[in-house]
């Protein structure tokens, strides 16, 4: 079994793959963050755009095919559960040659979690 790129011990199909396929929606802001990281790893632009808040979503997204993501570390999460309408996730995403440290904001739109924007922390 190949682990999911998001770093959890489940297989991709049992973890982020079910969100990418549209079989179910991410239940928390952290789950959405993990699934979006996995979408970057897999180059799944349609999922990234679908889970981006309409207010901040770019018209298109061009991923660099040479970018090789190597790991995700969730540093903290606030709110973002089934009982919240907003949440933040602070994470470090590693790639070959460096890392990205960000605090991402999420909101619910029509009941589904979406990414709003991120703040780079270093």
C-alpha cells in the first residue's frame, strides 16, 4: 500500500483520493489542507480550483511540473471542525530544495470547506 502524499498512514484512495474523486468532501479545514497538498503533489489542478474560495480563486493555475513536493507537516490548526464556519491551518510543506511555511485560512461555502488565502510566515 502506498501512503497518501499528505503524510497520514492511509492509502491515497482511502485518504485524499476520495476527496479528489468527489466521492466525499473534506470534513475539516485540516483535511482540506492535506487534500490540497496531495493535489499539488499529483498535479490535480481541477481539484485545487474547485476547493478555492470563489472570492479569491485565480482564473487559472499553472503548476511547475519540475516542482517535487517531499512532505507535509501540520504545525497547528484552529477551529475548522464540523462546528465552525472558518478555520486556519499552519503548515510546512517541503519540496526539493526548500520549504513553504504558511498559515492558510479556510471558510465554508454551501457547507463545504474551501481555501481562502494564505500568509507566508518566513
